[in-house]
């Protein structure tokens, strides 16, 4: 997807609206590691760049559509990045920040400081509120005049949108999930239109969401987990009301349109979440209303840390490693050996080649045997900087596991953490 301005017809046509700039981003996954390699420096550089972009582009409203954190129990360092970022926004001229939870976030954790943050014009919707009207935000400009209506829909959990029944078939469950999501968006759209109808000027309506759309593009290793059991509830774009001038989505890490619509988009993640995204250009979306039309500009995020996956037989791997060494650039590497010859101690053969260079092999895999070796000794994090998932992965590193076994254990552990968080949320 090339960067550029993509004009589309807006349903608004009031000559008094003037120019309003909204920045749409999502899927930061603060605290995420890459094979235990700390990425806090990357996150800090991105957030510093984002602050400067908001200032340079005179952004009025910032939308963060879910997965602020990588886990429901973010590390202290990840929390510091988030709150330091929010504290700096007041000096940029950005009037409002709207944050919604994603499936990786703890709704309770995000909601906890919402009353304090609201005083800074940071509006947080972590979980579906008791009154659905509270998801519909009327934002005002510096003169107190209405400028935007935001339907701030967080990730809709199963219990938020349907009632389970004993003996329910998989098909019936899928149908209820989709109907529940559609009904939710229909309700907030109806409320938003009702709010707009009470105003003297027809302000734009933006919807937010964290979900998986049918046909959405993903890449291997991007960390996108199924939102619902059995990979259900891949919604169609038709669930979004024509009343929405723009739909700001999160969850899929590849920046993309939904059903080729300029006004329904995933912003994608700001940094590559895995080696599968290594060659992908990342963006944040600048959405502008200029009198009677909408424009979307994709602003490229600077590449911070280069990643590269090297796959092939041994001669190909050696040649590519030598080429990367000559570049004298810091590169984190994943090596996947796909040759027919058996090569014992594969990691020990890679290490001497990259010794003394700016290359770091985070993972070395023999695809034929399914054995994967992770780099060790590169993390200087203290225990308080780690989250439960990091600690569990470190435990798995000490076990002799095939890749498929490890994957199933990690998925099960994710589900356990998710269920614990769900119980805590319901208890409140």
C-alpha cells in the first residue's frame, strides 16, 4: 500500500466545519519482546516520533484503537512508556485522545485511571460500559463547539455480546457472535446520529473497533491471535453504518483498507511484531475533514530496528550473513535452515560467522528437525520489567520442546491468563 492522499466523498457537507486533523493508530503492544529480546528502546523511539508528528502535523485528536499493551499484566517499564506519552501530549496542541482496549489489553487496568485521565482530555473505554451511551463521545473544540462524535467501541468479548446456551452448536454460536457485534455497532450508530441531530451543525462521526474483518490480511509471526474460539466472528464491513464517516480499526498488524473502502481502515502496528513483518512499511493514518470532504494520508513510520529472516540451505545462509556483515548495520536475524544435509550444532556454526559484527541471531531453526535455538544472555531486564508471558517463555526455553509443542503451550497459557482477567473483570 503506497503512502499518499486518498480522497473520498464524505456524508458531511457543512462549509463551516473547516479543517480537522485526526491521527489513527493501534496495536502498539508495549512490552512485547522478540524471542526475549527487549524492545523498549524501539517503543520509546516510536513514541517520541509520534509526539513530534502530532506537533508537526497539528493533530487535533488522537485515536488509539486497542492493544496498547502486549499483555493484560504489563511490566512497569511498559506502563511508564504509556503514561509518559500521555503526559507529553498536552504540550503538543492535541485536544483529545481516545483510547480503547484490544484483546491483549486488560479492560480493568486501562479503565482504572480513566477519571484522572479525563481531566487531561484522555478518554478511555476499556470495557463495555453498563450504559452503551457512554461509548459515544461528543468532543468539543477550544471554543466549546462540537467538532466530532466518536463511537469508542472496545474489543467486544464473548460475554459482552451474547448469552451462551447449553448444547449450542458451533454454527449457532458463530451466528450469535456476529449478530452481537453487528447489533452493538448498530446501537452506537443510532445513538451517535441522535446526538448529532441535536446539534446546530452536522459534525462527523467516527467509529473505533478492535476486531477481525473477513478477508483481512495477516502475516506469519505477527502475533495476531484469534479473537474468538474457533476463529469465529470475522465480521463483514456491512456491519458499519453509513453514518460513520471513518472507521478506525485495530487488531490486524498489516495496514489495510476493509473491502477496498478508503474510510474503513486498519492502521496496522507501528513496528514489526515479528520477522514475518520485517519488510513491511508501517504507518499511522492521518484523517482530515476539510469542509465537505474527507482525506486519508498514510504517514510512514521510520524503521527503527532492522529485522531479517534468512531461509535456505547452508551456502545461502552463509552468503547472506556475510552480505549483512558488510552493511555494518544493526540487524536482528532469524535463521531457518532448510537444507537436506544434517547439520548438528547449527547455532554454534552461525555464531562465529557473525562474531564481532552488528548482527544478532535471535533464533536459529532447523526446519527439517523442528528444533529451534534461541539466543541467550542478551536480556538485562530485571524481573519487574518482565510480564508473566515473558517469564513463561523463559521457562519453556529450558525445556527440550519441539516448535509445535511450544506453540500449543504458549497458546494455552495465553488462554489461562485471559480467563483469569475475564473473571477479575466480571467480579468488579
